[in-house]
């Protein structure tokens, strides 16, 4: 058995496999299918200062190699999370990381401050890349000054590991990554979904109530892989790679491109046990290639 | 209720019409308890266009034989693949998912189960279950024409079967809500599944006669287990997932204009 431990800032992962926000609920939805303590971490559903109802139905459109969603951060708000959800999940033996979103900088700060006090939440993932809300969200992640401002302010307010989730809907993702690093982020995760669209030709109507939504699944993997590679050559902080991972080989490709850890997202819908299969698959790969530690493959792409 | 991921074996794939097949599947392990109205998330293998699992309602369960039936309407490539399964092949399913139809407390309650199109599927298992509990069951099944009335002999086993077809080729001509039964009888409970306009018309009828009415929704889903929040419907409690809070809803919980 190879050493699968990985550190992201002060965050200690038993292995590099984590589940992506919005695809894994609060973890408990998957407890019938897997031993949650076997995975490195769970990024729970996007959380905002106030309850949000999200966008009207239909919020999902299937594509040949993925899906579009326009959920719009439906959640009951951070206070409800702290009072009702946290007590039910805090003793799961893995890292529970809260994805934080907002419409204004103050909302991000206020939500992050409330999460500071939770002993079993070792990190937050600042979502500056949600394409499905009218105000805030992706607007913070597609402009360097806006990204700098929100990360700087949240960094002051939040003491534990701060991960910033980047949007692929930009001309140059490395510019945003550098700004986020300069303002004190401990790590970046990328990519969030790609802004996309689906149309029903028969009815001549958009499929999503919001017309556009975010594309995820294997369709986006090559783009995500390219962006992880670019960011790995632009910043020193660790990268968490995600975007269309369907199996252990995909996960290993992200690590070779420079990701220290990965998140599995859309694939959870098709195989609720996929996360633990990735842990086993990565371990098997390391043994087969004679690596003693998973950290040996981070950024180990051979471009000679 | 615990959820399970099972590889079921196809025992028989019976072509009912050009558009419908009946899949009879056997579980190598003992089937868990599954209640009428619940559904399964079925994995589709080998499709170049269908990426997600397909939510399919439980048509019938035979616990003695450890068999489960799916009634499948071929709509897209996903359901086409399912319609092409051969005996001996495996089908990966997650079940049981969602809530279930309720059982009236008064065993003398008069019940009507109204289904249209593929929406008749969950009503067979519901009717069988209610009959076993001592209720008198009435089915009202609607379709375009006689060839689209599916599995009639199966429904006959568990109750009185009334039929409407749009072309009048079987039963009474017209929509289910125009059937003479609705004028001549009164009902305490109405269960319905089918196209949304049909269910809204049924809900309006139920409201008029003050019957309790439960509808089964068929919103498109990704996960089926309440994680992705894609399948929501607007309810008196805001947006709720059809896969976990439903698929069965009492109409008083929905914000339907009826």
C-alpha cells in the first residue's frame, strides 16, 4: 500500500480523493453506498448567508457527455447549516469542507466568519465561480480586481485553510490564480462548470429556465486538465483538480498535470461508489508503477 | 429506508407495443422492501447520448420469485437501450428511491387509480398492494388508442378496470376525466400518474369532489438521491426535490393552479 496522504495548507488528507460541492449533498446522502471515512474529504453544498430557493425548474439538461445545471445555490443558509446539518455530519471521519458563496463581499465575509467557530470544519472553499446566480458568484471570479477584493477580505476574516474555486469562464485563468494566491489563498480548486446552453428544437425553447447553465462531466475534462496544467505553472500554492473525472485514470491525469488532490463531481450521480473506487484505483496505479507516495506523481508529467 | 445498488438479471424482455416493453428482472440477492410509488435509478450502458441514469417507476414486484418489473416507454436513446436488453444480461439499479403512495386508514374508503400513458406503471404495484390490504380497487386507464392500453390483464387481477381511449377504440372515447364513472361514483382517494395536464385535470376533479389526491411527478433527475437538487418542484415549503420529498405528492402540497 502506497502512502496516499496529502497536505493542502494545514489540511491533512488521508488520500487525494474528495467529492465536489453540489454533487454530494452533505455526504449523508451517500452513506448507504460507501464508507464516507474512506475518502479524503467532502465539499458540501454551496452555502450562503441567507436561505436561497435557487432557480425555477427545469434546472438540468443532459448532454451526450455530461450535463448542464442551473440549480442556483439552493440552500437553507449558513445558520441552518450550523444548527441542523453540522451536528449530523461533524463526526464523519473525513474532512468536511464548506463551499461558501455570496452576492456581495460582505456576504462572503459574514458566512466565512460564522464557519470559523466550527471545530470540525478545517477549511472553506470560496466559490467565486458559480455561473447560475444573478449577482456575485462568477462575477467575482472573472475579474482580477474583484477576485482580489473578495479573497483579501475573506482571508482576514477566516483563520483556517482557505481554498478558492476558480471559474473556467475567463480568457486567462492563470491571472486569476495568481491574484488569488497573492491575496493569501492556501489553495485553488479548478474548474467550476463552463457556461453553456441547451435548446429543445421541437419546442424552440431553451431547456433550462435560466437559458444558460453550467456544463460538467467528461465533456469538460480536457479543458479542466489544460487549466490545471497552466495554473500549476503559475502559482506555488496547491491545486485541487476537478472537471469531468470519471475514473482513477482521469484522477491520475489531473495529478500528473499538477493537482495535489482531486474532486469527483458529476460521476457521483452515475456511480455513487465512484469516490472509493478512485482511492483503490490510485493506490493500484502507484503500486504498479512503483511509487511509494501519491505525492510522487503530483506534477510528474514527463514532457521531455 | 436503506438504498441499494443491485445488478439485476434480465429474465424476460417482452415487447408490448412498438413503443413499450416490459422488463422482468430477477435479483440475485433478496429484494429489499419497496413500497408502491417508489422508483429506481437505472444505469444505461453503451449509449453515446444518454449520460445519466434513468428514473423508472416500479411496475410490479413478485417477492416470491424475487422479481421486479419495469414498464419502459421508448422515448430517447437511453430508453431505447433498455428496450434492447436481452435475457441473461444485467441491469444496474439503485433502489428503492423516493417516498410512496399512502394507504387510507379506513379500509372501506373508495379508491380510484387513474393512469395515462406510461404513467399507468406504478399503479399496478399500488393496486396489488391495496387489494392485498383488503381495499376494493378501481383502475381508470387512459391512452390514445386500444393498442396503447398496456397490461390490461394484469390490472384485471387486482380491481375493476375502466378504460378511455382518445379514438374510442377501447372503452369510452375521450380523456380519463370525461369517463362516466367520475359522474356516477364518488371517491375518497384518488391516485394518479401520467402526463402533467392529465394529472392537473384529475387534481381539479378530486378537489371538486373533496377527495384526497396523490400525484406522482416525473421531473427530470440527475442523482435521484437528493444530492444535486436538479429535480425540484415548487411546493408550499418552497423548492423540494421530487426524488426525495416525492415523487408522490398530496396535491395540497403543490402550488398547482387547479
